[in-house]
């Protein structure tokens, strides 16, 4: 991984190369890296664990992620690619013409940072199985490798390492763990026989996990995929709108197959492993149980690859948002709003790259320290995801599809959606008599989304429309009439 990181450095000449791989990725690289970044430890280790517990219906978490990627690619990715921005908050600023939307960068920075933390903690489970290392040592080793290769050459290094990780994942899951674990369990008949007629049959029920759980997966993960900075930043790397659309679609189809494979592996594990195994340990236990030495190493490497690709993607996303959105906002709040030294692409390219590297290293170290201190990050990630979707989804997607929407509506919907989401968590926590139950409840995100939509529509209609010049600039950018090198909108003359 470190060697590929150094290779990526040779392609990195400026900020555009560092943050979005020069916007030059073709279909092969784009598809592989997009699939790699969206399928992390939760999809791989977590997906197999859900399969162990619920059978084939354990696939729904990854399928929800896949559906989000398919919707993003088919409906929005070409327009997003043509905007030539670096962050989601920059898109909001361009669409609504007001600086207040930069506050969305704070939510996005926290969300991406929590993704880094969860992936970093996930290494420790695999390294512990492989080497018997202590938790702190496992976290530090994994985090150090990701921070080094991500900071060396930015998105080019991450793209090259992601491609290797994509190949390792594909071989490990589809060609090794799936066939070996099913052979070990005696195929469909063997699984039903070993689990008993009743449990065996329920493991092949598509909806055994429960309808409300499936709906929640779609609300959280499908919508989260549509607006996450880590995913958008991959869309920005596409060479053309066509690559963004069809490469992303191919990656989405791959994700569906990956989800089914993980659930089938987990189903086989339910027949082979003890009944009381911890579901997050099932992936590693199955690798050791079903495969000969050597091959089991590749399968465990596939899990680490899944975590690393998500961690590095989230880390560069967090660094980009911190630099492009959060720092300018903080400088304005303390009255230093005219300083452009943190602006992306301003001034000396080498100095610009160094600034990006510093942000990645600092945030990488912060994420590692949080990972060392926190045991369970599910609650933190749930809060981040719920606020992202409940607070930001409406203003982002609304801006892409509804012309009458304006900045006042966007900001009001962000504030109300976030407040209602967090407030509902508190209320449900009080009702349950347990704060964690409130955080993990399904309802807060529904209330947040509902209030966000209502406020967005009402305030937009009750206030003045977005100024015509702002909308014109937005339409020009969305149509692909923006020259990034000169910073000028170039409209082709119409030929009749």
C-alpha cells in the first residue's frame, strides 16, 4: 500500500491532482475506486455478521448502500461532475448564493471524521485475529499506514491503493470465502439440515431481518450515499459526466452482488460456527475455519482492504471540507474573512499541496486518538449519519431539482432538520430511560427529514426567489460551461 502511495505521488502536481485526481479517472479506475470506497468494514465484516444472524436477509444493509449509489450515479452524478467544485458546501454556496450554507461543512467534517474513526477501530479486530496484537497497537498500525499513503499523494495515491484493495476484496470475498464456506457447510441442503428445518428455512427468508429495519437502512444509507462528501469527492474525480454515470452504475451493481455474497457467507457460517459467536468476529472466524493457511490470509487482507479504502476516502474528504469550508467559516467568525491563504488552488502549487497534506495528517492523528479512546462508535456514527441526512439532505437534493428553492429556505431547513433530529433523540432517550436508546432509535431521522422538508418549502415560497444572476451562474456551471483553469464561464455559441 505504501509503495502504491509513493507511485501516486508521481502524478500529483497541484491541488486538483491531490484532491480529485486531476478530474481524470476513466471508467475502470472510477468503477473500482467507487466500489472500494463505499464498501467498508460495515459492508464486509458487518454484512457477513448480519448474514450469520439473519441469513440471506442480512444483505439489505449493503443493498441499501448500492441503491443510493445507483440513484446518485443515474440521476445526479453527471450534473455534480460538471460543477467543478471540491465540496458539497461549495455546491450549496453556488446554488443559493449565500455564505451561510458553509455551516454545512461542519456537519460534513464531523461525519467524515467519524467514518475514519469507525474504519480505524475495525482494523483492530482483524489484526488481533492475525497477530494477537493489543487493540491500541492494531489501531496505530492500521491508522499510520492509511495516514502515510493518503498524505503522500492525496487522491492519486488513494485511487491506486483503492484499485489494489478492490481486487483483493473481489478475490477474497467472491472467489475464496464464498465457495469455501458453502462447501464447508454442505451447500443449501447441508445448511438447512444443520440449522434444523425451522431455523434453516428462516435463514433463506429475504425479509427475516424485519421490514422496519430494512426501511431504516434505506432511509439512512441510501440517502447518506446521495449527499456524503466522501462519495461526491469520487464523483469529482471522473473524467467526464458519462464516466460518472456509467462507472458509478457498474459500481452499484457490484455492491448488490457483494451484499448478497456477504449474506450467503454469513448463512453458511451459521451452520458451521458455534451458535453464540460474536457477529463481528464471524468473518475472521470463517476465514480461519473454512480456508487453508495462505488463502485465509488473503480473505483477512480483503477485510483490511475494505476498511482502509473507506478510511482513506473519508480522511481526504474530511481534510478537504476542513480546509475549503470550515477554516474560512471560522476565520470569518473571528473577523479574518479576507485571508485567502487557505483557498484551494490559490498561489504556489507546492505550498498548496503541503497545506492539504498537513490537514490530512492532523485529522488522521485526531481520528486515531478518538479511536483509541472510544470503544463503541456506533452511537457517534449514528448521530453523524442522522444529522447529515436529517439536516442536509433536503437542501442539497432540493437545490439540484427545485428551481424555486432559495437560500433562506435552505438555511432554515438545515437548522430545523438538525435541531429536530437531535431533539427527537433526547426525547426518545428520556421516554426509554436510556440516552443510547434515543440515539439508536429509528424515529429521530424521520422527524428530522419531515420537518426539514416542510420548512424548506414554506420558507422558500414565503421569501424572495434566488437572484437571477446566481441561478444563471448555477445553470451555466451545471451545463458544464465552466473553465476551471481560468475560472470563467464559457458559453458555446448556439448553432442554428
